[in-house]
């Protein structure tokens, strides 16, 4: 670069500082004289250009070998933060001419800044500050103390912000632009890593930097506002783009790719990669292939320091996109393609926790492909890779369930509960763009959602109840209720069953488990606790009977779990042989059920049910269960007529319910009403012979458990006995 001293008459004003005034517009454009006369030109060339001469700026800024100020005491800055700089004193010749101490303009132009011994320039000082801040960030990263690490990282971020603000306060200049691009990249990397995500601010930083790149190009005419994609296209297709700008521009393009990948703007990302690779063929629409073939230009050995170079960003982008693609294909059911993408991700830059997640996803894919042995190998590898073993344990329980190994499944769930109860020391994220930063958060419906300790405990308790381990289920449910009621757990929503049972339904499952385990008094206590805790949220229950008697048109609504609570209380009294109390609870349950409206038809319902559960179906089966239960108690008291009435209502309330049909048939047979029994027997026989359609819905677990209690185990025997008792038809 060429740079000359200016005479006091030629000396331009500094672009900032305390003495900068708005009425001096000429100070915003620095025009040091050039060897061929006045006018602006590119450094080191005689052609007209757009950028000011950096060395000329250094000349009037007063940098000399005699300066005792260091970059630690002050820094070159733009209008936003520049200190008041001393004016450069013209050098004296051995034989001063007229006006001693004031050489002519021609003499001044013949003495370049670099003619004397080496001296610091603004560019050097800016670069030294950037390098010092990058080293400080590396010290912060290696610090074992979280507070010190946070302080150093924030201090580095503010330093980069001030430095970038200083540079952007000056007119865009090619000699400084490469450093400005590098500082912008460092600032974006550090800010995104500390915030654990990209924001609109990073988009504006990139757009502002690209606009400054275009300012230094030949076309200086007015330019319309462009969106980021067109802005990148304009910058990368500029024929006069200086080669030294390519490495930092590719670095900035890597950050743009990371931002677009994290926000799922894959079309824009594909076009950017095509431009970077100079590829417009149809085969280049494969984004994974484009990322592989992208080859960022290497940085020079004396380039400014960066927190993360373009090649490191490329590896992160490759791994993140391969894993995202694998997850999408796994969800869509394209298992072979998902397996290929996940293998690609596993071979990328995966830290310990991420590698655990990738290996677990490979296990899920292989399990769905019917290869449990290979799936188990990946799950074992995942367990060996880090302390976060919750996700592979959860998937192992699914795998054992598919294989029918109930003991191993429950053992995996117990280990999962134990693993989630351990508090791991949190290690701050790397001060880099990591793969995790570009991945979506697992949705609760995703198989990669592990959940909390209470959610794992609920899964364990419910599986014990489903497989008939009532005693274990009762203990796990009591532990779960204690865990939830002490307030240490967030709002309950168990994994794999969105939106999942609500808290009241967890109470009902616990009561059902306690009844099945023979702990009837504990079950009654749980039911009373549920009604007591939720009483302020419900309409006054005593109003229901009063309004019914008075003929009030509008009766207060109540959620389905309220009558379900009375249903379970009635069954508890049945276990205690208290028939009067049992009939009373069943009657209260029915009174509420016949006034209930399915939650699917009324907004603001207080209860959620398991995945695929429909509240209208649940209401139907609750009515049938309550009628059958009360009918059984009437029959036990010898009141067969009342029992027959309840069984007949249950068949009408829930057509196709075999338990209701069998109880009605048995009661007719016991009452010796043979003609009605025979007619109903034929309808039951026809119903049994019909193929059973696969249900597209499921019932809440507490209701499934309850229905198993009123199921007749010897239905086939009963029908066969009745068939043999019928007289054979005679030939006419």
C-alpha cells in the first residue's frame, strides 16, 4: 500500500472523535493525496476506486515509531468510539525551505509512511484486538469455573461488538473489509453460542456486512433493498470481487447456512450452496451432496484468528443436516434412507451426548426394520458413550416389549427412573456453533423425548399395572403421587402418550392399582384426596340432585373423572362387602354420567386421556361399567329384577359390549325366562361369530383395568351349556 504525509493545508479531518461535527461532511470521506496528484484510488494502484487509502488515514492519525501509546491503552475507532487523535506533524528535511517547518506538498508526497522504520497501523491494532479477544474466548472455554467463564465470554462479546461498531462507523474499504468480515463472523459465532440459537439480530448483522461488501465494488449507483438470498447472489457473482475477500466470505456463508438450516429454510440454503459451488445442474439439488462438495478457500497463515473456521462449520453443517434428514425419513417411514442418513451423521462431528442420541436413533430405526439384534448393539454403544443414558434405556424398554421380555422391559424402566433421578453437573456449551444448535428440540410425541423422572415413573407404574404386577404397580404409583404432590416436578405429561393423562387420571390409575393389589382402604384414601384437592375447581356437587328435582334446565357440568372416582369408590366398597355403600356410590356415578357431555364436544374440558382415546367412547363404557357393577350388587342382594333392568340398560348404552350382553343373558337364564334367553342367546351367538374390527381408539388405563374386573371368564362355557340344554328341532 502507498501512503503519504499530508501538509497541514491538505490534512483531512479525522472521521470521528470528540471534534467530529455534523457540518463537516467532507470528514466522512477520507481522501489522502496520491502520487499522481489528487483523487482517490485503490491502495497500490493508480486506478480510480471507491475506498480510501488506509496508510493515508494512518498518516494524519499520528502513528509514528516514536509513539509511546500501545493498543492496550487506546484503539483506532470509527465515529462511534474514536478518541481524539493527535494530528501528524510533517517531517523536517535537513535543509528546510521557506516557511521553516512547513515542507511543500510535493516534498510531503515523496515521503511514504512506510519509508521509515516499521510502525503500527490502525489495521494492525484492530487485528491485534481481534486476536486478543479470540484468545480470551479460548481461555473462557477452558475455564472450569462457570462464573469466570461466563464473565470472560460476555466481556469478549462486548469487545467484539465495540470493535465491529468502530469498523462499521467508517466508510467501507477493501483493505479493512477482510478483517471486518472475520470480526463479524467471530461476533456471530460467540453470540449464537451464548444464546444457544440464532436470532433476527444475526440476520441483520449478515445483511449489513454484505451491503458493505457491495459498497466497495465498481457499481456505485443507487441500490434497492434486497433480501438476503439476492444479496448473497449479488456479492458472490460480482466480477470485481477481490480474491482476499473469498475466505472470509465463505466463512460468513457458512454461518448463513447454519442460520437457514436451524430455521428450516432449506430451499434458500440449497441455492446458496449451489452458488458457492458454482453448480447449477439438476444433480446439485441434493443438499447433502452440495455440503460435501463445498470447499471453503483456505485461510492464509497470517490471517486474523477465528473462533471457528469455515471448514469446521462445514463439518457441523454436514452432521446436522444428515441427522435432521435421518429423523425426517424415520418419521415418514423411509427406513432404509433414514438408516443411510443416520450412518452419515454418526460419522460426523458428534460430541458425547449427541452421539448417544444418534446411536439411539439408529437403534429405533433398526428395531422398526425388524433387526432387534443390531438395534441392541447400538443401544449398548450409546450407553457406553456418556452419562446421559436415559434415552437408550427408554428405547431398550421398547425393544424388550416388542420381543415380549417383560422382566427385561421393567428392569430397563427401573434403571431409567434411577438415571433421571441423578442430577448431572451442567457443562456450559462450547463457544462455537455446535451441531445441537442446528437441531430441533424433541417433540413430546417424538421417540427421542426422554422426559422427566415422574414421566418415567408413570411409564413404569402403568406397565406394571398392564402386565398384572399389581403390588409393584401400587408402590410405584404411590411413589409417583408423592413425587408430583411435593411440587418438585413440572406439570405432568408422560412421554410417548401426548397429551397424556391428566393428574386426576393418574390418581384414578393409582386407585385402580391399589384395589387390584387388595389395598382397598388406601384406594379410598386416594379417591378422597383427589376429590378434596379438586373440589374448588368443580361445580358444587350437591346442586346436581337439587337442580334435577327442581327441573332446572342447565345443570353444572363436571369432567368424566369425577364420576369415574365414584365408580372406583363403589368397587372398593364391593371389596369390603359393604353392598349398601357400593350401590350408593354407583348410583352417584350414574347420576353424573347421564348428565355428562363428551369432552370432544365441549371446549374447556378439564381432563385429557391417552393417545387415541375418545371421550365419547370413554363415556359410553363408563356408563356400561357403572350399570353392570350396580346390577351385580342387586343380583348379590337377590334383587334380580333390578339387576335385569340395569343389565338391559347397559346393553342399550353400549351396543356390542359383550360383558353387558353376557350378564343380561345369564340373568334371564337364572330368572327362567327361557324364551327371552333363547332369543337373546341367538343374537349373542351371531355377535360372537362376527369378525372383530380393530379398534382405532383406546380407553384410559384405569377404565381398562376396571372392565377386567367385571368380565365373565366362563362366557364360552355358559353359552355351550345353554346350547346343549335347548331341545333339538323336530322334523315336520
